[in-house]
C-alpha cells in the first residue's frame, strides 16, 4: 500500500492541487458565458491561456503529491517533469496577465460606461398588474424599446423566453429543483442582491419582471416578501428601473393583496405614459 513519506510537503502539494483544481473547474464552468461576453477573439485566447496555466499546475501538483509518497518518492525523472510543468504554467500565467492589460496600455481598447439620458416619459418605480399586462409591457420595453431587462419567474428560462417570444433576456428561475439555473424561493436576500447588481450595472433605463409573487408568499412569511418588494421598488426608483410585479388578485387573501398594492402603482399608469 502506498504511504506518505514526507507529510509536510505532501499536505502543501495536496492543498495547492485542490485549490488549482477548484480554479480549473470554476473556469471551465464559466467558460461559455465568459467567451460569449468577451466576444473579441484576442481576449478569448487570453482566457484559454489562463485555463492552460492552471491545468498544467494541476498536473504538476498531482505529480508532486505522488512524489511525497512511496509511489514516486525519489524518482528524479518525475521531479524534472514536475519542474518543467510548473515553469511552463507560471510562464503562461504571466503571459495571460500581461496580454490582458497590454491592449489597454497601447490604447487599442478603452472601457467606456454605457449611459443614456433619463427618460422624460416614464416614472421609475414599481407597478403591479395581472400577468398578461405585465408580460405584455415587459416585452414592449425589452424587445421593442430595447431596454435591458431581467425576469424573475417560475418558468425555466427557455420556456419563459419561448412563451414571450424572447431570445436572450436573462431569467432568474425561482424553483426548488436542483438545477444550476434555479434559485430557491426562500433565498430572498440572494435574489435581491442579484437584482440590485443588475439595476446598478449601467446608467440606463431598465426593467424587471417579477412573475412569481404568489409562489414567494407560499414559501416565505408575507412580511419578508413585502420587505423584498419594497426594497426592490426603492432600488428601481434610485437606479432608473421599472419593476413590473404580476399579481393575480384571486390567488391572495384581501389583507395580503392590499398590503402588496399599497407599495405599488397600477400598471395602467405606466401604459398611459408609454402611449403618449
């Protein structure tokens, strides 16, 4: 049976191996989205170099762990191979770091915040209405008026987009199923933090559709949901946002319904503004 011959070095190399492996897994997990958002092939190559660098470190540290055990202890050939892999990995990491900033140093790229003048026809804040009305307005604002938008809904992303005739609108899928794109309905602070980041991301008019109030009320205390919506309304007002809240009156008791709509304006007010 293999056994450890140098516990201190073994633990060191094992720690580095696990950390490097975690980074590789994380990079591979976000690879598709990163490359889609980077768009420029130059920066895609930089990202590939970064993945390659950490992948070599993983291999080198795996060999390093074995070198601290009876499996490869004292094997000079693998010591040399490990050193070569670590050197190449370090060079790739250095190269990717330099390549990332070099175009900006040369003046080839400039990061410019996207901004537009505030709308004169829309009052920012939160509006409530039935699903048909809020979804219709969401499509109008995102698809036809080209506002950045995000939806919080019970439908899976592809189902939601297909139903409304949308293609790329981000969707936060509120569900208890175990899925990478699903958010548990009890994680209201997490939802709020994500929507806050969206609202603060650009100096543009933007819109949020909240299409799962009844489900949130089912999984949380009414006070928590009311606080969540009130906070989201305030964030929308401060950050040029329009919050559309779908509410089916028949699904709620009168007290909860009245408490909800007291924090919101009727969607008809927004429709009148847009029709001018």
